[in-house]
C-alpha cells in the first residue's frame, strides 16, 4: 500500500471485511495497521475498532483502555461516551456507567439509546441495593 493521506482508510475497510467474515485475528492485524498509518486526529477510529474486538472476545480491561485512549483523542464523540457507558455497565461499574450515559445525554439529550441504557443501569443499581 502506497503511503498517502488516505492509506489509513484501506486497512479500516479490510478490517470491516474480516470482521464480517468472522476472522477477528485478521481484523486485528488490519486495525493495528490502520492505527499506525492514521493521522493523529483520527487514531480514535482504529482504537475504537480494536476496543470493540477486545470487548467481543471478553478482554474488558484491554477494551476499556483502548476506548479511553480513543476518548482522549476525540472527547466530543458521542458514541465513545455511549460505548464506555455500556462497557462500564458490562464490568458492573455502575458509577462510571451512569457518568458516561449522562455525558452522552449532555451532548445529545434526544439520544434515545443513551436514555434507555441510563434508565436500565439506574434500575439495576436500585434493585441491587
């Protein structure tokens, strides 16, 4: 692949193909290549892809670290806040889950999935008390 301003896009597309085919290992290789080729301002895309795969294979600590690093790059990306809320909920870290669902809704109050997940986590935390 020749080095140019969009060479990072191709491995992203290849990763999507490999994920659809069920080959997570090949998707990881492509996303790592995409990360290394990406300009600094869009590295969050590869990090989120890597985090998604780590989550899918239940490596929650690694997934969390990748999504937090992505959020450092793109703090205004609503889907990163929403995903972190879900990841914290999956880890049963209710306090952080609530914080991220609330930050999701602060950015986009009409984001229905964020409101639904916040309500679910709040109900779950009340039921556990």
